[in-house]
């Protein structure tokens, strides 16, 4: 049985987590609190800087290119180096350290960019995104190595989600004060210190081997079972929706307009070779106030906290698949709210509902994997799924980047996509209950095989 990797021994009780540094989970929990707080501060940096003032309509191609670069590490590099990092002692921990150090360095660069309204803030923001996504993959692989049982694994994931929400709120209050007093550059400096602290905290994470042995046939079969694949499809939809809503609302908060954009920004840069811009020179008309951004961030945090807190309670009474189905239903409700209510009300309800759905759905998916793949290595399997979900997140984010749309249309898209996924997941559950093979979505490999077979000349009879 290779489901769990035994962490360093401790004389403490194995059934509870504390703040004592001798407990393996504590180092990861502290790192996660600091990293999440740093991410919240970066969001404040972007909210108070040029990032949310320059009109995006003329710069969509550039943002799309950044997203492509964001996806590359998980779609191309990850499958190549991921298995080696799993087998190397402390491989994923060094990935955790590198992602926090990288964000500290980028935050230092943001001190100048945010304070001087430099367009360098855009690539810096996407470098920050790549490091954040890499951190998520590393964390998913490490969590199973710092607990002793599947029950503790469920509790650990739930606590990390709760700590993340609390850390975001805790960092937001002093961050907003620093933003008001010192501006976005000062907040960037504060975030650099927080990420630096997260880097030191990550060094306290135990050095373990995520997967000492290669994946065997039994593990492959369990991870490709109908239950796991159906749940992964539903969770993938939720991640797609999260990416879609993130950039949908980002563009809405920046007030897209065809009258300004990258061309005007380039013209001002030619006149100012030092690389600085006056926000008023390139701001789009009708840009919502920055406090709208704060409201949506707050509702997103509340939604994530509620999802993390409610999911364990619901799981005591309902099967994990029903919780995942309910998460899709909640995303549908969020899409309906975003479609019906205009302006800030619809945007906030959409963001909060999607955040709650994603948080509760993630706990349900993790539980399905633990139940239906008992012989699978937890760290390796969770990291692999997380890498795929990050790619799906980017694909969802690319839609509002490439296609300009109002928030209400975006809400309708969320409603349709989530409802379709819920119907597909329901049909899969019904088929499995009746002992039949559930329907499968076509994969790129399957489509290629079908096309090749169709092109083969038929044998004459």
C-alpha cells in the first residue's frame, strides 16, 4: 500500500494539528498562511496601480500571450520534471521554497513598477501568477507527506483552506492601510517581506520523498477508474469557471474602452523613454472605483471560507459525489445571479458563489480520490491532478481575454457551462449506479485516433 508517505515521527498526538514547530504540518501551514497573505497584498498592489487603470481592450493579445506562458510550465515542463521531483528527496519542498523566493523577488521589482506606473507591472504580475500556480502544485504534493492517515489528510486540506481565507483577510486590513498611506509601491514592499518570511517558513517543511517508487499498474487503474475520472471532469469545470470569472471581473473592473489602449500607451512611452506613464493619460472612461475591487475580493474570501467550513459538515451526511454536484449547482446559481443583477451586485454574487463552489468541490474531489484510489500515492496523484487543473484554469481565463464581453453575458456562460457539467456528472453517477460504463468526454488522443482510423482505406470485400 503506497497511499501515504510516512512523515517524520513526532511524540505529539497524530489526531490533531497545532502550532508547535515539531509537528510536520505546522511548517506547511505557516508557509501557506504567509504565502496567501502575500498574494492578498499583491492583489492590493494591482488594485492601486496602473494595472487596473490602463484600458485592456487594446492589450488583449499581450495578456493572452502572458497566459500562454503561464500555462507552459504545467502543460509541457511539469509532466517531464514532475516525476523526477517526486522521487528526489525534498524535491517538492525545494519547489515550494523556489516559488516563495521567486514571488519575493518579483514583489521587490513591483516596488518600482507600481510606484512609477511602469508597464513592467504587467509581465511582473504574470510571473507572480506562474509562481503562485507552481506553489499550488507543490503544496498538493507535500500535504500527504506531513500527515499520517487519510482522516488527517482530509482535516489538513480543510484547515489549509480555512487558514488561506483568514490570512487573506488578515493581510488585507494592514495592506489597505499601507496602500492609503504609502501607495502601491509600499504595499509591494510589504508583500516582499511577507513572501521572504514564507520562504524561511518553507525551510521548516520536512524533507521527504513524495513517491519513492514509480507508478504501478494498480495505481494507474485506480486513478483511471470511472469514479475518479468523472469527479475530475466536474472539478475541472469548476477550475475553468474560476479562471473565467477571475479575468471576466478583472476586465470589468478596468473598464474596457476602444478609445484608449495599447496604441495610446505605446505613444506615451515613445514620448517618455524612461518607461513611465501617467495613469490619467491612458485610463479608460467609466472605470469603476477601486473599492468595487475590494468588495469583490471580500466576497471571494467569504465564499472560500464558507466552502471550506461547510464542506466537512455536509460530507458527514452526503456522499462526496453529491457534494461535488452541489458545488456545480452553486456555480450555476452564481452564473444566474451574475446574469440577472447588473453592476457590482451581480459581480460580487458571481465571485462569492464561484469561490464557495470551488472550495467545497475541491474537498469533495480529494475525498473521492482517497476513497476510489486507495493504493495510489497521494502526493503524486494530487500534484498531477493539480497541474491539469492549473492548465484548465488558464484555458478558462483565456476566454474573456480573447473575447470581450460584459459581465452579464459572462454570468450566462458560467450558468450554461456549470449546468452542462452538472448534467453530465449526474448521468455518469446514474450509469455507475446501474453498473454501466459512464459517458466520457472526448480527449485529444481519442479524437486523433478516430481521425486516423477514418482516413485508413477500407479493405475491398
